[in-house]
C-alpha cells in the first residue's frame, strides 16, 4: 500500500471514529468516551512517541484534569467530547490547581468529535497566560483532523500501525454490533440445551420444588438492579435508638451509623452506579457491625466490651439487656451485609450429594426466573465439555453456536458479555452444571482457575456452578478458596433447605409426573420423602402403573427392580453383557477390597460403552475422583453412585452369580467379609436376596455366623412380606424374651409396634401376644425399656414418653383412631397403666366411649387374657364407665 493510500485510510478511520462517538453521545451512550481513552493510548503513544503513555484513570479513579499521561515524555492529554472553550478552560485550571506541571511539561486537549473553529474566550486566554507551561489553543487542541495532520508526519510503518489499531477496534465494534443484533438467537440456542436436559430426564420441571432460601439468594445475585430495593427496605426498618438508649444508661458511648442515609442514596441508573452504591452500603454496614460486635454473642471477633473500673456497676446492671439487643442488631446487620455481598458476588456455587436436585435448580432458574427478568444467560451442561479438548473447553463450547460472536480469546468474549450486561442493566450469567462431570478433572481445574480469574475482571459477568460434594472437597475446594473467596457464595446442600411441606409436594410431583397411581402409608411416604435418589428410582420402576396401596417400601426390592429395568433397556443382544459388566465391577471391588473407586483398566470397548451409558444416568454408576500419581494418568475411575445400592449389587453378585458358579468362594468371601467396610450392608442384602432367590448356600453361611442375631435384628425392615415365614415370627418372639441389650429390645419392639398389616407374619400381634404373657413387674420393666433413652438423667422420662404416645392417639380424628387397628389399640391399653394420670384417664374414657366401635371392642377383647393385674383393672374400669354411660 502506497503512503498516500495509507494516509487516506488513516484519515477515513479517524473520521469514522469521531462520527461514532458523536452518534453515541447523541443517543446518551457515553460509555464510548471511556472506551475511547483506552483506544487512544496506543495511537497517541505511536504518534507522539510516548512509549509509557497510560490511562491515568486506571491508576487513580477520576484523575484530575487529564486522562492520559506519560512520565517519560512528560506529555499529558485530556480526552473529551465537549469542544467548548469553557471545557478547555476548566481542564487547564484543574491542571494548574493540582500542580500537574510537576509531572507534565505539556498538556493536549483531544476533542473526540470536532473542535471549534476558534477559541477566543477571555477567561481561557487569562488561564493560558497564567499557566506555568506553554499552551496554544491553535496547536494543542486537537480533533481527528489535527490528528490526521500529525499522522502525515510519521513513517509508513507507524502509519500502518495506527491503521491496524483503528481497524482492530472497528472490527471488534462490528462484531459487537452483529452480536447485539443476533443476541436473542444466540441465547435461544443456549436455552435449547435446557430442552436437551428434559429429554434425557436430567431436568424434570414438573418435579421441581423451590427451596426458598437459595431462590431468594439467587434473586440478589442475578438481578441486583431490581432486588437491591429490598436491601433499602431492610436498612429503612433498622433503628438504633433503643440500643443507644441502653448504652447511654450503661454509661457507654453510642454506636454511630446512619443506615437511613444509606437507604436513601440516589437511585442507580446503571450497573456501575449500582455497584458503587452497594459498595458504599457494604462498607458502612460492616463498620457498624464491627462497633456492635463487642456487645454481641455472635460474630468472629474475640474481644468483648470490658467496662472501665468505675463503670463496672452500670455494666453489671445493664449487661444482659445490652448484649441481648446487641446480638439481635448484629444478626440483622449480618443478614443485610449477606444480601449486599450476594448482589456484589461473582460466583454462585451449589454443592450437594448426587440426586439432590442441583440440575433441576439451575435449569429452573434459567427457564423461569432468568427468562422472566430477561437476564441474559448461557447454559453449559459440564459433561458436554468432554466433547472439546483442553485448555479452552468453556470458550470453545460457547463458540459452538452459529450466532456466537467472533472473539480471539476468553477476554474478548467476556468483554462482549459485560457490554451486553451494561446495556440490559442485568448481569450476564454463565451457568455450568455439574463441573465434576468433566473427565479430565486435573486439566479442568487449571482451566477453570484461568476462566474464573478472567471472569472476575469483568464487573457484570457472573457464573452459577454446581458440583457434587465429594468432588468439590477433593478437587475444587482449593480452587475456590481462598483465591475467589471474596467473589463466592456457596449453597452447601439444597436438600437441607427443604421444609417438610416442600418434601411432601416434591413426592406428589414425582408421582404425578411419572403417572403413578398409589396410596402410600405414612411410613412409605417418609421413606421416599427423605431420599431423593430412592424416590427417583421408585418412580422409574413404577412409571405409568397403578400399584395400589403401599404399606411399606423395601430398599432391596427397589434396587432389584431398578437393576432389572436398566438391564432391560439394553438391546436383547447386550443384556447379558450389561449384567456381566456390572458383575465384573463387583468382582473387581471384592477382589481388590477397594469399594470407593475402580479403574476401568481391563474393560473392553463393549463393556466401557455399557459403563458409559450407566454413568450418563448417574444413578447406578458415577465417574469418580481419580487417584493421584503417574501410574494413574489417563485411567478413568468409576464407583457406584449410592453406597447402599453398591452393597446390594455386591450381594446380588455373590448370591446370583458367585454362589452358583464358584460355591467355595462364598465361604472364603464371608470368612473375610467381617473385616471389610461394606460388611454390614453386604451381609444385609446377601441374606435377604438369598432368601428371595432360594440360595441355601448363602442362607446357611449367614445363619452360621456368630453375629447373625444382631444382623437379623438390624435388618428386619428389609424382610418384605413375600419372604417372611412363620419361622420369622417364632424367631422374633424368642428374641423378645432373650435380648439382653435394652437398645436392641427397644429397636425390635418399636419395629413390631409399627407393623400393622395382619397379612404379614411379622406384625404388631407378636408384640401384643408377648405383652399378654407378662405380669405387672415384667410388664412395667418392658414398657420402661421401650420408652427409655440412653441419655435420660431422671428416672421418670419414660413415663412422660408413654404419656406423649397416648396423647398423640387422643389427638387423632375418629377415622384415624379406627385406622390404627385393634391390635395396636390393644397395645396402647397395655401402656395405659404406666402413663401420667391425665393421659391414663383420657385413654380409659376414650375406650369406654368407643366400646361399641368394632375396632375398640376387639382391642378390649384382645386384652382379656392379659396376665397383668394392672391391665385387667384398666379393662374393668372401662367396662364400669361404659355401663354407667
């Protein structure tokens, strides 16, 4: 390119730059003026030969008089879009009043749009005359025309450099403009990933139940421009007057803080103003917290208020009131600072166990809350990052969108997102779900560190991430803390945030979504509500079925049903291989005696494909934290997702496979099993499965063990009705008479008391018959054992608990009382003589008033053969009362 062509090109680019500034300012978009300062640094550095020219506002916020400066050439430049004489005069006056002549020998004013034809202001002339340095209104006030003249004096190489700088900026601006025009399409492609999660059942909207705490926290994090007003409301409600009055009475200096002023700061017009406002509020409330903390029972500060000697008497009188009020104020301030910190935070991290709803939480946020508030968001299922090579997986995933902007590196991308955030008045959110699902964990930890370090440099780009607890603790904790602690908010466990009402709604949502028609007993409901993985497995097994009344749920049945279901989903030709692949995992774990993780070395391609399918569902198998060391590089580890399912599958392998193919190995396995960490669970399911499958070899080995009675007692809840026999009833009744440990006797007694199904061999009637054989002293000793606790320090707590149980019976409605059944009502009569007077009399009145009700009459008849005189006396009194009425 000739010199003439270079000059024409540079002049054209400078003219475009001036035009775009003029248009932006006319639209009220003054951010471009700030951007221009940074762009002009390398241009002026080239034109004026100022190699150390820098943006003074990056060194000191609101640097006076000038925007750019070079301490080597001692040249300074004010960049402005205001071409007026008064603006130039103001610049020069500030230059002189701040003594900048000590740092700079020359000051230039660069007008971003176009300078005036002349500057004849008398005030300006007087200021110029009084300057300690030379200044010419003709030569030192520049615009793009004047800059073009200076460029004309440069070498071709420097002119080309200026052209490249301007072209690069316009190319970036054009990409930004294109991205803005296609932003909706870009975000729509990302939102489509949510639909993918629905199709794979990773996200099931209809079973999502909000956890109010994390949802409220997310509001402050993701949309502070809207929700900061709730912070203002909290500040307005805050009143220190009562607390300061107490301090005055105690002769203590008042705490100083005007939170009402903080609540009434000017309303922010943009995110920059909001950030400055929140920062001010955080600083002032934190200062007040420090003042109050010495009078509080909370906080991390070790020091407490200590009065001067002559004020000790006042402190003795007022101390409790002061500390009580101070503690309340401290907690309130703590809540406010938490809200402000959330609004300023950059990273929202959710950790928890597998299957606890993290994906549902994030996907619901995107689909509902973020969409409702028009918060721009990119969603990344972290397992999809495995399709991209390191070390730029996140960047490459985002770029794999036909509407993605052009960018050279992660900073270009984050800068675009930051600009979108400023335009929207809402943060730009990047949501990464399941960071533990990236296979190359070591590489990804390093990559994530670089990504977060870059993200934290952009004020209005934020990230939401989820991670399983054990992966976070093992791999990611050191990444987030302490480096990103000040930017981080962590929710440790969504499950802990759920109320009983939430759990109940979640259960019904699952049953509705999976179209399951079932009537669940109270025990069955509690079982499913308190374990989300088992709830999901239960629903997968029974999807679309009418299963009727469910009195109890047995984990072994759930696990076996789910294993059958998953094996059945493979093509018929692969089903045997799928089961053998699971058995191979079990055999390897038992052989190596390592049950936390298993390397996939030695698995063929077909087996690995089966394993990958099961890992994708994250219910039977999961990818595991890799071991460290050179020998493990490139080796992928897996484990069973759920420890109890692992124990079940190990037992299933032993009973179904090992006992038939290698019977001697069963003796060897049980011989060393007692020293293994999986012993309790393995024994439990081996015995139950052996009975279910008629595996006499395993039954014999189990029943021959020295501690069989203990295992049997602990695992009664797993003996489903279909495998119970009269022998179980006889064994349990014998245990009631022989158990020496009170804890074991309590466990067995309450197990029987809760078993109300007459068709089961193990039910409450065994307990009832046993109680009927006891005389008064033995009956009292037994009831005392049932209702005592190891930590009791008084001798009568058992009577209080007996009374409480009977009181709970009295509080039921009539249908619920009848629904308990006559055997359980009869047991209540055996407890009645040992309750407090109020409950004892109330129960007798209940039975006498209900004696015509079939269930109550049957309960009385069941107690007629009682050996206890106290119970017989109770029945006789009920009969007398009934006769009177």
